[in-house]
C-alpha cells in the first residue's frame, strides 16, 4: 500500500515570555494554508500534534499545555504604519480546533525578534547597536503592538541578564507596548459596569469584573470561590470539580460579555475569555521554591488558560490585570488596595510580575491608551517542521 510522503515547511521554534510556539512566515506555508480555513487549521493541528486523546502531543511540536500549544504566522505588513502582520493560533490539545479569537501576549515578545531576523522589517529601521522599534499589527484583535528589540552588531540580541519569573534562564529584555488595548469599539467594560453580580448555576452569585483589554477576562475574588490566591497548579489542575466550576464561570461570563449567545458555545471558544481570581497580598512560596513576601507585591492573581491554571501569567491577561488595576473600583484595583495607579506588581504561581497601564474616562466611558510590560524571547530551534503530505 502506497503512503504519501512527509513534506517539510520552514519553521522556527521560539520561546516568548513564558510560552513557546512554532513560528512561520506566511509565504513559507503550503499554498492551501496561506489563507484562513480548514486546510490551514488542519496543518497547524498536525504540526502541534492535535487532537491527542492522550493529551501529550507526543507526535507533534506541542508540549501538552496551553503555554506550549501555540502557532504564529507572520508576514511583511502592507500598512505603512506597521512593519509586520502577526496572526496567532491557539491549538487545542484534545480537540480538532484552532482558536483564532485572541492574541498571545507572551509570544508577542518573540514577534519583533523573528520579524527582524527573517527580513520582515526594513533594514533602514534596524540600528547597528541599540533598540529597534518594531511596529506590529495584531491581526486577531486588530490592535497595534510596539516592540523594542535589542540589537548588537546589526543582529537581534537574545542573551542577557533580564530575569522573568516562570523562565529558568536570563535573556535579553524585550519591552512590549500594547497600544489602545481595550475593545476596538471602546467597550473596555462590555457590560458597562466595573463590577457585576454574575449568576453561575451550581456556584452562586459572584461579584465579577469583566474587562476587555489585552484579552477578554473575568475576575472574581478568590475568597468567594474558596481560595486564598496563593494556589499553585497542583492545587487546582487535578481537581475536576474545581475545573468544572471555573469553566462554568467562564462560560456564563462569556455570555454576559457578548462573546457568545449561549453557554454551550463556550466549548468552541476555549481561548477567550480568560477567568482569573484575585486576592490581597499574602506571603507564599512560588513553584520554583522562591519565597514571595506580601510586602513586595500589590495583589495576588491566578488565571486559567485552556481549562487549566496557568503556571505563571498569560501576557494578554497581564494586560487585562494592569488595565483593570488602573480603574478605581474594579475587583483587581480593590485587591491592590484601591485608589489611582498606573502600574501594579502582582504575585502569580511562578513568582511576580510588574505591568503598567494608562486608563482614562473620556465622555464618561473608561478606556486605556496603552499597557506596558517586559518579556524576553529566544530562538530554540530553526529549520523545517515535517508533516504527512495528506494531513491538510
């Protein structure tokens, strides 16, 4: 019996922040996958190794977590205001599904370095030494991201002494600015309220802040759902009842936020919204064994991604945290002590992170001008990824 041989596609495996993903240039993809649709989704699923009922992604590039089941497609931007167009695909681990509904804030830090190294940024914009400013169009959500990439001797500098909790080794710092991170129509709070009473059958009525900045996110108080805010992954990810509770909260919040019309649709929109819980500062020990002192942070935040507690913090959720913290009266702001602030230092399972945001209230409606954070990025491997020729 004849079998179709494998084909090879130029690809780069990169870490960005606390995530990893397979990066492609659009022009390097097979012709059928250069446009949105079933062929593209099938190709990316096969590259990552999904759907996998064993949830290990052994036969692909995925790492069997939401942080490592990611793909990125980049192309030179046709817009004179941008250098590169960036499309992110969150690949489901156990289902035949690629979610295109949101961005990955962590991998956003790797976009600028990849774009420069792969000739997607005009050479006139790259200094011999210093910082290269890369203007990124985030195609999933229609937003601009500005990345400051360190350059040494005309090439991207990847090594350095910048440390990021959740990443084992230091690297070069990449500053990332998420411009106008609120919803394109200005509905940063889609319900019109800073705090809503969210009814979740089987759970109860929870105070919730639902914000659309960086990525749609619903925040609830840790205490209201029986947690302290100091939990690590093992406290939640092995608890099927807890995971079901969080998914129910997420689904009902998605309806309130106008992202879906019925809770049954949430299963087909796994990437968004995110669900997170917050608490005032408290001492705890991070997953690395590092002691985190309450006096060193403003609040505690834990967030779930693709149905599991994240090992650190998603970049886009960090944007949502920073933005919500900048608005007096949200649950995030209140957990941090209330009042006006333009930055917040929060504790997550792997350690801490400082993020900043600028928010204002023109015409009585809250909006954000930008959110800023530092990440790092590094090429892990480059060459070709192989897939069976009949897999898409």
